[in-house]
C-alpha cells in the first residue's frame, strides 16, 4: 500500500526547497559581489600608497 502525503506537506516541502535555493543563490551573489568590491578598494588603496613613495 502506498503512503499518500497531504497537500499541505507537499506544498511546504516545495516552498522550503524554493526558499532554500533562492537564499543560497542570493548569498552567493552577495558574497562574490562584496569580495570584488573590497578587492578593488584594497587595490586602489595600495596603488595610492605606492604612488606616495
């Protein structure tokens, strides 16, 4: 006999999976964007220090 999962449980699982995917993608994009931003700031800062010497 096959066990049937209720509609509420199925919708909750789908919603959780979608939210987890969106959270993971947005955090990946945010981390890589911030990393690039701070790399550029560090590079500009060090270039300015080198030009002073």
